[in-house]
C-alpha cells in the first residue's frame, strides 16, 4: 500500500511537473542577457533586447556607499565609449549595508544632481541568490558569482553573454576594466 492517496499522488505529480517546467525557464538557463526584462526607475517595463548588439556594463549601485563616487567614472565610461557601443546599466540594491534606502525618485534625483548620471537606471533589485533574486542577477551570477558588495560590475558581450565580473575594488577607470571593455567593443 502506498503512503499517498491517488489524489495526493496526482497532485504531487502535477506539482513536480510544474517545478520542472518552471525550472526549465529559469533566467540562468536563458541563452542571452538580452532575453530578459526589467523596469525603469519610473516603473516602466524595459526589455533588455533594446541593448542587443551593444557591450553592456551592469552595475549594482547604491547612493550611500563608500564606492558611490564610482558613479562619476561609470558616467565617464558611458559617455566616452557610448558611441562605440557601450552602455552602462545601473541597478540600485539595498542589500549591502542598507546603503540604498531611497525611493526611485530619490535615487534618480541623487544620481542626476550629484553625479550627472545619464546612463539607464532601473528599479531596485535583489542581487543575492535566494527566492527574491532578480532574474537579471540569476543570469549574471550563474557564470560569474554574486556580488559581494555595491558597485560590482558584470561585462556582457554584444551577443548577451557574460564575459567577466569585477569587484567593487575595480574602479571604472582601472586599466583592467578599460582593456576588457575595449576588447569586447572590438568584436563585432
């Protein structure tokens, strides 16, 4: 005799089938960064397919962090390499020391007035592994691991593949990061 009734067994079978189906659609198994979607700071849907063909530098940002001055360097990269095909994407996160407590409007105002940020910024996300991790970070961290702090950077190729990641200690103007960006931009 089985410990489950036929109805319970059938429910379990459907639940397992659903789990397998959901797992098959996990962002970490998607083939490209550009298959994903997020929301702007203003709450509008933003398909990342808009950046297809560009080299992307994804950064989890925060307004009250010791690394916050990196906004200036990120903006400089976005400006200097934008015409060559680079786009910087900022994803606020409050996971590291509660250093991004502001609302979307406060984040936008802070970034524009303090650092002249013009690169795309998005709603707050969870970057760490767990049930709340944003699909974009599920995809990014599948290959390169999760951020250890704010201003962790992921470099994504023109075809949507994660090339490398850089800790908060790697400044936007570091020769290591610039060489990697230039190398990625050189590939058409």
